[in-house]
């Protein structure tokens, strides 16, 4: 027996009478069934109109992350979903570091075997919902149940397996994407494998591939002898991934992808030059017609001085009074003299040469001759760690170097400092300068990559959101710092206006997502 249902009426006349002959001629169940069918057709049509993009990456916060890539894949897909035009999902490896308290929420989908060269490896597929976004996980304990994400002798094999598994699992996701959006060398084999082995299969036709270069320095170099044994690519295809006689996975992705982008417009131009490309400038110039630069954003909820639990006092662009309390709290915590009118210059960075630390080292004695306090947080090259630790001993009342990775302290420094120094030799995008703006801490940056695109020089203090210098030299760095100190010391009203503009700069992911959606629409 059909289930009873309310009669569906389609005209004003029908609304006024329940005894019309139409109801006699067409049973209620039939009308209801037709209405349901129409509704399902409309729903299907609506679903088809929403295009699908699957982000493929080796890390994503809050499930796994070591830096900027994790920030991007933890935030950008959410912002794309908020647009309503695309449905975005993410797929990544299931690492040992996956949060224990979330494992109970993992939903098992299926398992299979994935063939990679002569291997036939187990592959499990799980999913979880985070915010408005579905995340899929590729499970294989041999490859991914390890202490760290990267840094193993078989990383090439590990991520080759991941790339084959992603493509093999596509029909099992119940989410066949219009676009596969791949990120950095660990996923470079996805567009390569797709074009070589998958694109002509019936269920895989018409998928477009995008490859995002987050840092061109890391390219996935391997000996050519591994092409068949590790990567399962025929020897006659070696030319498509060859670079200077070796395998270069990023070079292959640049050629095989339908589109390429970097994480800032300036970096997209820089990597077509020998100075920045680490050997790939010719390949990128050859493919520049499909290259785009889109500036990253930050999670404005995570970096929000109104709600951040790490801060000594909450504040906002409308009420900045709490920033002074954060400065005093930071000085007290680090055993620095509590001096309200002495500017704190901060650095939170990985201690590596391309972060500009060689010119910081050259400039530091001159900077410390000013009436300033300097705070540095970071780990990395032991040579830099030792240098900054020694400088702290020499300038005990003016400098603190905390050689550690400490997120809580990082938030306190962003909120408590007055200026934030980023003199990078190269910076694909940079997020710290955006975070500093969010906390009203004025960035002092070198004109490169995303630093050039995100910071506008204040000049006399009437506009802009920071200070910039062009030449990669210690004296240019000192001059930029002096300009900031001069405004801070002599023109408090202008300084406060600069802080206000910095805090109100829109670095949200929603702004970046709009640019990515334009990029997707141009591609499909």
C-alpha cells in the first residue's frame, strides 16, 4: 500500500476546492510520486550546477601540519565551500600524528590494493567532517605510521603510493571532482599519472588538474634509475619528467598540469627568473600561459586578538587599549625592562638563511644601539641558534632569543610587539606579516614574493600598513627600521593610524577563495 501523503496542488483554483475532478483522475500517491520525482530532478540539477574540486595535499591542519601548506589546506577549502559555487573536499595521508581524540570520528569507507610498479599495497580509505568540509584519508601503516611527516629515505615511494591511491580511490569517494587541485612535489605525480594512465578511462574523463607551487625550492629530485622500480613509469616516458638527467617530479607536474599557480602574484613572476627558480625558470617560462599567482590568506578566527586565549588582554581595531597590556606582559615574561615607550621589534621565524638572517646578523649590533628591544623566536640552523643566543648574553637588557617552537609564545609576541621584522631573501607568500597586521604589529619586510604583495609602504605614515625595503642588504634593513622607529617615537597619532590600517587589512581566506574560484572558472 502506498503511504498516504498530502495532495500536491498547482493552481489557485485547486487551492480553493478539494473536490476537483483532477484529484479523481490522478490518485494522490501518483501526484505525490510525480512531485517527489520533480523535486529529485531539481535537486540533481542543482547538484550538477555546483562544481567539485578535490584538494590533494600531504598535510592539512588540524590533522597534520608543519607549516604554510597545512594552514592553506586547513582553511582554503572551507572558504571555497562558503562561496556556494563549488564543493571542495580534501584528501591526504593518514599519519600516525592524526589527533588521537578524533580517531573515533573517522568513518571507514573501503579498502583495496593499489599497484605501484611491482608492488601491490593495501590501501584503506577513511573520511571525517571538519567544519563545512569533508576530509578523506589514505591509510597505509607501512608508509605513513611514522613519527614525522617527511624526511625519510623512501619519501619518493611513499608519496608515489599516495598519488596512485588518490586516483584509484576517486570512483569510491562518491565525489568525482571536476578539478584535482594538487599541492607541492609530494602530489606532483597526480597530474603525471592522470595523463599517463587514467584520463582515457571512462569514469575519469574530463578532470582538470591544477598544481600549486608553495615553495619551488623543494622539487622532488630522484635518480633516473628509479623511474620504473619506484614510480612505475615506463622508461620511454623519462623525457617528460627529466631535468638535467635526473627525475624532477615538480618539473613533470608543471608540464602535465592544466594550470599552475603560486601563492602570490610577485612570486609567480620571480620563479620565471634564474635567481628564484632553482633551475626551473625555463620550464616555467615555457608554461607561463597557464601560470597564475594568488595571494594566500590566514585564518582570521585563529589569529583574532578579540578571542585569542593566549593573550594577556583582548583588544580589537575599535578598542586597542589591550595591546599595551600585552606588551607589558611580554616584557615581564621575558625579563625585559617594562618600558612603555621603547618599541619591541620581533621576529618569529625558522632559522634559515633564506629568511634573511645573514643580513639580520650583520645589522643586529647597529639595531641594538637604538633605544629598542628585540625578541626572536625560532629554531633551525645551529649556527644561527648559537649566534642569537650569544647576542642575548651580550645585550641582556635589550634582547631575548627563545630557541624553540612555541605557539602560545608566538601569539603573545604577535600581540605584545610593536614591529615585526621579515627581511626574507625569498618568500613565496609569507603568513607572519599578515598575522602581525592582525595584531596591530607593524611589519617591516623586504620587497619579495608575498611580502611585496601584502604590505604597502607607509612612507610618511598617512597610508599603507607597514614598511618595505628593496635591496637585500643590512643597511637597507636598518634604514627601514629607522623609518618605523621615527614614526613610532615622533608621530604617535600617525603611528596609531598606521596600526589601525594594519589591523583592518583584509587577509581573510574568503578574499583568496574568490580569486581561486575565478581561476577554476577559467579552467573549466
